[in-house]
């Protein structure tokens, strides 16, 4: 049988242990932790606390100055991985993608902007250009001219592993031959103070699985893998380092920050990864644990390990004391460690463990140990109960990774929180005052659907998402439900309130609920808790195509038979910062007004005639610059059957610089179809915001309901990403 | 003690944005978590921040602080004991 699994041909890493794979493995062999007192920013409130800080001056290592610290970390790891893989993207750029986990994004740099503003009243917004998590993805894609699918995955601490799993789906589905996959996150004052406010930090450094463990250590870094289809790697004569034979994801649907006490979601994710790889638990020779060193994680994870492996838990180590917890990068860094472990046939030691905890019942390996390793597992668990597990295997290991199926996917329902209210949005302190005309969702009438605790605890963004999700479906508890909720900026309000408070004069204690509510996957996680959705939970972010990334992930989770239902959507909220900065930069005009809103669509397997429409195509990519209309029209024509399309819905009417491309594409598509295609836009009603194309999608569903046979939704982002999807009526078959 | 308990009720309602709850509805001995006000672990952390901001009391370990969070009365006694120390 063909091993339908991607292979790893290059590795790159930068972390507290040093720069590069060689330095990292050397530190691991020597048992040398990278933790030391924090120097990156002043932290009088938490002085003397250890941190996993990477190299201070990243530009000195060659990283571009125009980028956030997270961007630079990711760029450096990508450079090493690409060089190691010896790959030249010139002949495969259309089929080369990049997917990275990122949760801090440009916060470290945006904090400079904010502290200038709060403490000195100075408005210098330049660093916020790199605020979005997808910034690092765009930077790397531009560097190598990658034109395949690209996105960031922002599910807090599991992001890096989930990004690698997503890259694997891209390769398995045949949409990419090669994907740079991993994660990158820098330290930031936000996450530093946030983890402290949750009482999750051990000042002396984390001691995973130890009886006296008292929390984790914050770290930073990046890990990047070059993942390729085996056929492509063999064709170009690449050296195959390892095989990604299995991957699995799940959601606890339990709590915003705490893991399920029995590790139920962790068990499900490990089980899913084993099933995908076609392996038994006893085939796994080593587990690189999430092992953060917090009381709750290590206890829940050890219970989960015992549930999955029974009496015979393989050697387990957590490498968190080497690197600190590098959040979205940690899953990627540990993936690099796992591939190195396979290459060297050695398992890295668990630093910081000395006293056995009977409640945990697992004694990790504390010294470097040589061992015959064929299959190794890497666990990553995050806030929102978000779990992702990867299995790496020797290149020649006999594995039969399950392939995705060709499926029909239909839309059973759509929920919309409609940005239909024309508002004059008042910008407040600490920003210079002013007003911006915007499309708002107004007072959320649907909030009555939510419980008092949901209203109390959820930000406006999460409330919008919860309402849309409730409207979209009423799932049967027996069915598996995945939630994929795209967002451009995520919960900006919560994050801004947290950091404004932290920077305020009287040095108050940081606000834990604002921090836990500020993660990009807050909406997806709260929907999962609300609906008991325990399959994959993801928060993709990719600017204007964030919704299409969620649609792509949901579609492929159904094709991979990992879920019965996929709730796919996107959400973004009006917030004073992008409004004020956009105003200063002249983004908002009579035509281009900011908007907000949430849309969730309920995808189901099969072409059920009672459903609203069928999703017949969804494809992601990046456009060549300068924009080449013929080439882009060809890409659409190979993605969508134009003979079935009678309406094109585009993102025109938002960022004005893109309108010329939308118009040119429409003409080129009409020429290919041999008839004039009708064209509609939606941003005049919903405004310009990253999740706007989700609103476009809901309009497309309406058009199919009104009798259109096939509606093509085409979206461009000013930073180079593109997406196309197609909805068809049932009678178009 | 009585006035501290009342003050705490007002602060808790404000800090935790307890919609529609009046101070006099909170029983001094009712559990704050699980039953009673049905607060959760993030609320507990918010109370930790509130204790620092309002009373200058720093709690570094939620487990150690757990007895203080049993009820309004327990919390008021905890603050008084810390003040006396």
C-alpha cells in the first residue's frame, strides 16, 4: 500500500537554546537549558523570573528589519529549513505553500506603539503594520515567491502542531507539493503578564511532571519544517529525514484555559493521530509531551497518556525546560526535536524533574537515552482545550497513512450577525479623539440567546460568533462537530483593555479574564463549549481570506472523515485601534468603510437536497505580483467549473487598489466562459474587515436560494493572498 | 467585619460584572464557586487581581488561596488576618 504521508526534508529552529538545529541538538545532548532571567523588556512586577529568550538582535542574524520579532524568528527558522532542504521554489512556486502557527504575532512590537501612546501620548503606529499573526506567513511567502496556499493558525499553544497538520492536509489533498510548516512566536509583555495573571508561571523555571511543579516558563522561538509529498521529494532527489505519518486534532469543549481534568480531548487527539497513521499505541517508541509544568496540564496529560497507552506508556519527556513554553511555536519546535530524535536515535531528557508525583504516575526520562526509535509522538495542547498531536516516523517505516476521500459537502444552515447599522464610531482615549463612519452590528439582539454567564464572560466578538453559530445549526449530540472560525485581528478589544490596564500609571495587577479572552481562538473555543463540539477546533487567520481558510479546513476535515459537521465561519469586531490607525493612514473613505460581523455556516457531508447549497470548490493561494490577470483567471478556471457559474461575487468595493484586479478578472472569466458573467459585490453593505468574505459567503448562499445555479466567490487580500470558492444549487448536478 | 463584607460584595459584583446581582442577595456564608454565585476558575483569578489592587494582598498560588475564596465571610476574615499581620 502507498504510504500517503508527507515527508520532512528540512528543519529550521531558533529558540532559547540557540540558533539552528545543530546548536539546539547540542544543547539537548548536553542537557543545557536555555532559560535565564528576562532581558527583552523591563518587568519590575516579575523581576528575577526565568524566561526562554531567544537571541536578542535578530537583524544581526540576517532577519529583515521590517517585521515584528515573531516575523523575524519565523523568517530565520524558514531560511535554515529551506537551505537544509536544498529546495529552489522557482519551478514549483504555484504548488508551494506556507502554514505557520502564530498567536502572539506582532504584539511585542505593537506594545512599543501602545506604551508610547499611553505613557507619552505619542502616536507612532508604524510597528502595528506587523501586528497580525499572518504577517510572518506573508513575509516568508514573499521571500521565496511562494504562490501556493498560505495561512496562519492561531489556536494558542497548539498552533504550531495544528499548522503542521494543516500543511499535511494540503499535501495529501494534492493542493500543494511542498509546504513550509511550523510556528513562530516572540515573547511579549502581553503574554508574559497574562500567564502571570493566570498564576501559571513558575518563577524558578518549569519542572515538568515533578511533584513540586508550580507552573510553566514563558519562551519564544520558531520551528519550521519543509514538508513535501513523497513523490515530489523523490523526484527532486531530496534527502528524506522523516515521515509525518499521522496527525490528529480535538477540542476539550470544557474551559477557556484549563484542560479537561481527565485529559479527554488529549486522548481523542492522540487516538485520531494513531488512526490516521494506521498505528497501534504500542508502535510509539517515544512521546514528546506538552508537559508545560503547570499543575493541571501535567496531571491531565499523564492521565491521557495512561488512557491511550495503558500499562505500557512509552518513554515520555517534556522539553519545555530547554526552551520555555514558546506558545504557538512550541509545537513546531518540538516537531523539530522529534525529527532530530529519530535521526539521532536518542530521546531528549526531561530537565527539571526530580521528585515523582504519584498523582501523575509517570516518571519521565531525565537523561539523554539512546533508543531504537521508529515512530515518535508529539503532543501540543492549548487554551480553549485545543489539542493537536503529530506522529513522525522513520522514512522507511511501514506506515499506511489514511488518505482523504472525495466527498460532496453541503451547507445545512447559515447564521449571520449582520453589520447593517450605519454608525459613527467614536474613537476614545488613549487615542486622539475622532469619529469614523462604520458598518456596525449595533446592539446584539441575539445576545438574548446566550446565558448570563456567556454574556458576562464573552467579549463582543465572541458573543457575535456564538450567536451566529447558534443560528447556523442544532447538532445532534451523536455527531462529531468541528469548529473552524477565521479571524483577522481576533479579540482586539480584550487584548487592548488588558494591555492598556497593564501599562497604566498605578501598575495594577493584570486582568486574567481579559487575557484568556484575548486569544484568537476564543470564539472557536467558546462555540465548541456551547455546542459540545469535540472534533478539530481552529482559528485560521490570513487577512481578507481568513474565512476561506476556515472553509478550507472544514471542507478537508469532512473529506478526511475526522468530523460529521464542520461549523466554518469568520468574525472580526470594530475596534478603536485599527480604526484610528486606518484613519491616520487614509484607509477609510466614502467607499471604504470599516465593518464588523460574524458568519457561521454549517457544513455537512453529502449532497443532501434539503440543504441550502453545495460547496463544490474551495482553493487558497497567492497572486503573482505584479498582478497577472490571465494567470489568475487560469487559476480560477482550474479550481472551479466555470460552465456551472452564473454569478461572480467579489470583494470589490473595499480596498480600492484591488478593484482594478477584480474588474479585470471578471472580464477574463467572462471571456473563458464565453458569456458575460453577472457580478455582485457585498462590501457596500458590510464594510471592509478581514472577515467580510464570510458575509459574502452568506450572500452567495442567498443567491443560490434565489435560483442562481453556481455562485463563485473570489477574494483578494492586499498582502498577496487569494481565495476562490464555489457554491452550487442542487439542481445544477 | 460587616462593612468589609459589604464592601467585598460591591467590589465582586463590579469586578466580575455580575449582571443583575445586588449586594444584599449575596449570603455571607454561601459558596462563591460551583453553587452559590457559580463563579469559575477565571473569576477566582480576577479576585486574586482585585485583592492585590484593592487590598495590596498578593496571592501567588491559587491552591494556597483556596480557603479564602470559600465565601464572603472567609474572604473578609482572610483580608483582616493579612491586615493584622
